[in-house]
C-alpha cells in the first residue's frame, strides 16, 4: 500500500523524497509526513510557505488523520 511504501527503503538505510511541485502541495504535506517521507524538494518560492505549514502540524496528528481517512474509505466501499 502507499501508506507503507517508504518502509522498505528505510529498512535498507535509503531515504525517500518527493521532488517537484507535488512536494509543495499543502494538501499532501500531511500525507507525505505521515507515511515517512524524509524530504520534500520544492522550488525556491515554495520553501517558506511549506516550512510554515510543516511547523504548524505534527507527524502524530498527520498519522491519526491518515488512518481515520483510510478507515472511512474502507467503510464506504
């Protein structure tokens, strides 16, 4: 599953990153953090807004919301 995608590289000491404008998408930032993405590489104009957004959230909260969303998706299918 996508939620466990970074775990295999991490077991082998490999970092996982997102490059490009996808990494700057504030709606996806929480998902990236909750699944263990190590680095978001974004254009210079996106660095400060993304940094501000990351400082306003916690990984624990991100994981809780991701799990709640995954569970709600399963119950609606």
